[in-house]
């Protein structure tokens, strides 16, 4: 596919391969059953039945390291329990976003407790792997919670009174600014034009996304609905479109509600060397980072398990500064 607006269309099963400053995005979906007393599945299950079941009891990803990039985790359904080697922890859920800058190294775990015992626990999230500049890779790791109550929404109505909802995760949409990003993020500087939106269009709703700079990377992932028109091209759901950045893009939903992950940003334009969970600028830097990890584990793991979880009744919260400071969304106070 190559035309004036859509450069390429790619069918997606799980992983979205992207371009600088984005590395890739994983679209995780699991249909977990009701939970048991240990927050695992109530019915016996083999791990291979699910995409994200690497723990022994609770689904998720036990203790593992990262360095040199950022993970931006957007939860659509379910709960996530976060623990890291900085001594921080937290629980977040549908509509929340966690932005983790891994910097010069951190270990963390992401567990998916099955909170509901009387019904199924559907789970869905996006995790965007977002690169860092060489200087940002040297900074200490840090993370920020963006609660659903705080994330800005822009509501637009087309000529037929059909509505669109634009959740502004990063950057800005027209005059609406997102919550600030971690300070040592490529996305923190407005000159880098890192705009991340979650778009929801009512059936047949029309929406026009403003142009960005001609040098930006730009992608739209149509992940829910039946069809979506991008300009005059009809796109099926679960397709990724690489788009012309310096043009307004007209969208029109089909007969079902349409949901789209929208990503755009200026490239970092530095070499990328990636090996597993480490992203640096050269093979030598990767070798050095793996030696440093084997020697230090990026700090002492302060938790009593590689896959800890909070109690079922724990409300959403985040802890920072080694657990010295806690933050709760307004609805949990």
C-alpha cells in the first residue's frame, strides 16, 4: 500500500512494528476466568492457554530487567500490580496509564491479579516500547502514573451530531495538553511532538486529525470496530496504518464504534542496538549493560517474591521515592 496519505497497511496479531522514536507496541488481550483466593484463575489452566501468564499463580510477568528505553502501558481492561527494584509499587486499572523510564537500569514486575471472584476477568492493554536518547539512557529510572480521572479528553461532534472522544496521553490535541511526562523522556520536550491518543468514534462518526511535522513518524492502529475509512481508503479492524505526517487525516467509523491507537513523534535519529529487554546504541554498550546487570541486578530486589501482588481489596495507588510517598486517584480517596 502506497498512496498520498497511507504509506503502508499491516495486519496485526499481537506486535506493532513501528519507527523511531517508537520501537514497537504489544497489544495484549486475555480472557481470564473468575479469580480464586490467590488472585489466580479459579479453574485449573495451563500457562500456554493465555498470552500473558508467566507467573506460577497470578498471570503476569514476574521480576525482569530493562534499560535504555521507556514502557508506556495503557490499560483498557483489568488490573495491573507494579513492583520495582527502586522500592516502588502500585495498582492501576482500566483507563489508567503508567509511563516507566528505565534509564540506566531497573527491575520490575507486572502482575495481573484476577480481582473478580463472581465473574470473568477480561484483560487488555497496550504496551508501547518507546526509545530514549543516548543522554536519557544514562539517567536514573523513574515512573509516573497517569490516572484515568486526570487524563484529558477532547470531545468533538461532526455535522451529523456523531461524537468522537480523543484521550490525550502525550503531547497535545489542538489546544488541549496532556499530563506532563517523566522529565528524562524524549516525549517531555514539546519540540519532539510526541502525540499519543486513544480515539473512540461513534458509529459513522467523522473526525479530522491535525497535521504534524513532515519529519515525524506517524501510525494509526485500528483495533476495535468493523471498518474505518482513512480518507478514501477502507481499512479493516486490527490493521496498522503508517500515515503521511504533514497532512490532516480524515477518519470515518463504520457501523460499529471504532477505537484507534494514534502514535506520532519526531525521530531521535540515533543508532538502535536492541537485545531482549535492553535498548542501547551499540553492541558494546549492550555487552557492558548485561555485565553490569549480572553484577548488580540494577539494585537489590526488595520484595519477598519475584511475582508479588497486593491484596484483593487494595485500591488503585502508586508509591514513589522508594515507597516514601504514596499517591491515590481522587476516586480512591
